[in-house]
C-alpha cells in the first residue's frame, strides 16, 4: 500500500497529512508527485483555502494567508516608492 492511498480527505484534524508526511510521500519513488510538485502544492493557496471551505479553521492556514498578504503589501509599498523616485 502506498502512502498516498492512506491519506483520507476528512475534516478531522488528526487525519490531515503533516509536513513530514508530505516529505515522505515526495521522497517515495512509488508516489506520483515529485518533491518539487509537492512543495508547490503546499505553497499554493488552493490547499489552504480548501481546508477553510470545509470549515476546518487552523492557525497554520490563517498564518499562511497573513504572511501572503504581508508579502504582497511589502511588494506594493516597494513598487510605489520606486515610482516616486523616478
């Protein structure tokens, strides 16, 4: 049985795969996802948003969105300030 088949999509917090589970799945040669794809999937917003849609509100998802908003605010501020000096 591959590690991929043991992951169930439920709203229980104990059934969600952890980061170490994802790393193990990415390093498993039988896994269909490469390590790069697994990292992109974890960094992407869809996985975090799907958990919020199911009603599972976790601190790590809220922190993820707060960090993303903060990064884009800093980028916007930098962009606006660079235009002022031209």
